[in-house]
């Protein structure tokens, strides 16, 4: 996910940390991210389907908005989040898995 998305979330009053700020930066293994998510009850926002499978099979990460937009410019992704952020947040209050595509936001689990 682009670092600018963290800035958008922070501007909206949410605590957000990009993987580039972690000790191993963008090379941080998925399992480390998952454990951090569970320990600190953090949402992991990603396009990586490995997290989707891990969430369904093992309940890791804690909460997961999965972005399924295909290739998209960072500014277009940011604009999409600006539109759908209230819906994503609302769905994550009652669900642990939310999928965002170019047109919809759906609660899965």
C-alpha cells in the first residue's frame, strides 16, 4: 500500500503505520505483521491475498480490509479511500474482513 494512504488515515484521526516504518521495513514477514496486529489489535490494510487466506484459516491478522482494485495509481487509490473510509470503518466495527474494490465495499466475515 502506498505510504500516502497512511497520511490520509492520520489526517482523518486514525493511527496508521506503514510497513516501511517497521524494523525490517517492507521486508517484514507476514507472520510478524500478523502477530503485531493481534497483540496490538491493529488493522492490516493490504492488497496481498496471503493475508486474506491467513485471516480465513487462522484469524490473523486481527482485522483486514483487503483491497482488490488491481493495478491502480496511488492517487486514485487514495481518492477511493476518501470516498469509502466511513463505510470501511463502520463495517470493521462489526466484521473482521472487508473487501474494497473499485465500486464496492463488502463485509465478508
